[in-house]
C-alpha cells in the first residue's frame, strides 16, 4: 500500500478522496467507489500501488492510437479498479473485481520496457487514474529514460491531479462514452462535464489526444447527441482522431451487437465534422486506414494490426500534398 496523494481529513475519522470528481467520503476501513482507495484511521491508502493484473507488448493501434508512433509496439500494463461502474465493461474482471496480481516497482517496469525495446509504456486495461500514484511515479521515471507514456482512460479526474500527471504523459486515448449527461450518470455512474474538461485541458497542454466512443444500441446511439459530440470535438480541433467502436454483449449487458449499418451511418456523420475517423471492432480496411483530409490520398493502410505506410514521408506528411498527418512517426 502507498499513502494516497489527494485526500482531505473529514470529521469522525472519515476522509474525502479528492482524486476524482466523485469526491467520495470514506469512513474508517472502507473504500471509495473505485474500490482501491481505503481509509485506515484517517489516512487514505492506495491498495493497488505496484499491483499488476496484466502486462503485454501490444500494437499501439490496439490502445487505440493511430496517429502516435503508428506501426510500433508498446509495453502495456494494468492493475485493477475503476471509478465508473459501466455495466457493459469489456474488462470487468479487473475493473470491477479484485483479480490475481503480481507486484512490481516502477523501476522494474521501466527496465522491462527497455529490455523489450519499447519506446513507450501504456497504462491501460483497467482505469489508470485510480492507479494514480504508481502511474505518476512510473511515468516520471520513464520520461527520464526517454520512454514516452500513454494513458488509456475514461478521463474522470480532478484538475489538480490531472495537472500533475500531465507533466509526464505524452499521449492519451480518452473513452468518451457518449454526449448525454443522463447516460453518464445513470448507466456509468459518472459525469460528462469533468470528462470534457479533461479532454480540453489535455489538448491545450499539448498532449496527443485520441477519442474512443463505443456505440451501444438503445443507450448512447442517439444521432443528435453524437452530432453534438462530433461538433464539440471539431471546435476543439478537427484533427483529433475519433475511434467509433462496435459494442458486443459483455458483463451485465446482453443487448445484441451494434449493427454495422448503424456504425457506418455514425462514421459518415462524424466525417462531416472531423478529419480522422475510424471504425473499431469490425475489421474493415477502408474504415481503419488513414486518408489525407486535404487531397484524399491513402497514406496509412491498416488491416487489423498490419500497418503499411503507403503515402506518408518520414516527417509524417502526405507525400502528395505535404499536409501533416502524424507528428510522432
């Protein structure tokens, strides 16, 4: 265990966790909503510091990140716990339950990345924000060693810890679960506005940001809501890559998978607002590949995790018109 960095004393031996917008009031010997931060006699501890549930060398496209060192592998690591309670979670065995874990310290994680010639480390699988202290320590060490850091996150964190973490994070894929406050509150037990603030702050800070939205039939698939999402992202930066992902039944959700026709409609609508839109979980080469938004040239061809650079130069620019496509290549 490690003492948590963000909490305040409260009355009657309880504390207020100030890491995420839930701001859980935690009584003695209890945990907050995330399940990984426990009050012990007025001191808040991180229960999952250095606890690893999963570690793997993955294609960076699996995060998914398509415009940040495309075609490379990245050391990916996860722990357990989450500050959302999404009933459709794909990784519920580690986000909503306590799995078997191995222990590791930050320097050992850095050495594993170096041993496998990985240019980066992705904190993923469960929600990395509730693994805050370990991610902060590891990302700081990694940065000193010339290793970049990636968060795959729901983006639900308070401004002060976010600002601290962004000092050693270079890229993020943020799971924007829709553009409907009721869906966030009633289904995910979260809140939309803080997530939007995190996206905005991260972009302003110069972090490479890509967005994923899982389209769930009858839940978050209202096209008017999605248009508002696409317009909001476009106003922030029309070059933000958006990954529209197909839902499959999992955990507590049993509704049938999203129809491909519906996904195509959402995809075509998103392209009216954003320059780089992709479809996930359907394995369609056309909808996974990158095209230059200025001249329409195919620049990066993807088929699953097979990546070919067909129309892009070494600086990440379109060979035909010179338009920048990827800043980190």
